C-alpha cells in the first residue's frame, strides 16, 4: 500500500526522509510548512500539530521513533535495526533513548527560552545552561562513536539518521572538527551518503522542483492533499513491491502496537517531536523546570 510521509523542513523529520531513501520502497511525501502545522488540513492527519507523521492506507503512525521503527522493519536490503535481544539492539535502543530524553529537551530550551521565562536575563541563563549541557551530551556521543563509522557500529541504522538530523540545530555554535572529531567524522560520512544527499535536496528545494525519481513517487504540499484522491500506488510496479512488504509486516505490526501503547513523549522528545519552532509552540514547561533541565539537575 502507498505510504505518505509528512515532514517540515529543518526539523527532525529529516531522519524519516533519510530512512525512506535507505529502505528503497516506494513512498510519497507531503511537505507541511511551519505555518500550516496547526492548520485544519494537517490537524486531520496529526491532531497534535507535529511532524513527522506517516500515513499507511487508512492508518496514521505518529511520533518519530515509532515511524523510524516501522520503516526499518519493512525496508529492503541491509537491516536498519538490529535483531531484538541482541547486544547491538540494546545499544541502539539505549542511544535512541538518550537522544529522546537527554538531548532533545535541551534543544527545546535553546530555541524556546521565551516560553519558559519572560525576562531577557532569565532566558539568557536558560539558553546558556542548555548549551553547556548539550556540549556534555555531545561529548558522550563523541566518545561513544570513537573509531566507529556510525554511533553504535559499522552499519547505518535509524539511530544515525536521527542523530544526524538533530546535529544541525547546534552547527552554528559548535566547532565539531575541533571539539568533537568523531562526531565530525560521522557527519562527513553521513553527508557522503546518497540517501542523505537526496533527503537534503528534497528538503531544501521547492516542491515543484523535485523530480519524482527513485523510490519517491509523489511530492505535494499539505494544502493540496485534500484536493486530490486518496494516495494510491502510482506505478504498476508498486503493487508487487507492496505485496512483498506486506509479507514482512507481522512482527513489525506487533512492534508498532507496543510502541503506540507506550506513554506519550513530552514536547521536545526526539521520540516524535522536533526541537524546533514547530514544537516549541506547544511547550508549556514552568521556568523552574526548564532551568533544572538546562542545568542538568535531578528532579
């Protein structure tokens, strides 16, 4: 069945675009500009007004890690997640959780200090504290990468796509080459990847200028979505690919059910939200709590 992925430029939804390219299965894209995230059209897809979202037939999968997991379990070729119960899988889940709970909330404070405090002085204090903590978290990731080509090994996974997407939010003030050489090498490796290059090209160009080549079958904007018939496979070859995909989904559907039953992420968690203006608009964290996060204090 046709898949449509909803994304907003410069958010962590870039991770899903990268993984879609890595998976090699037919997909469709729908761009949701920031100003349309809480518009009537997109709220029909995701009532939370956040990206990413993935529409598969009549079903919508929401939250970043749930979507990335869904895609990884249905990709072609080299697996994008390790088998459950293995040390590799444990490591991937550990660092995915680290990004979601330790790193993403700090970006939320960095970009949304005005949501947590009124005075310029307090906002500056929060941002400074968040950046100090971010430096420490990135140093942990730099040590974890070490001589590896990816975060946990030598094979790219959904973890690498998400980490790469988030790194863009601090490239204006972090000297990766000097202070985080392993993270810098990781970035360069990712930038040389054809799937990453394609995802960045799509994100940065006008929708009308993107050629629907390779796995990408259609690319529209949210305001056009409900002017068209429901998404269908655009090429005859999609039917055979979808049949093959469906044959591999039993275990993945069980996984998705477990993921969907879990607790919802707080605003700013990488498990479904973007540490960007899009999600900052929904943040409602008291100043004291924000200050505690920024300073790395235990609650």
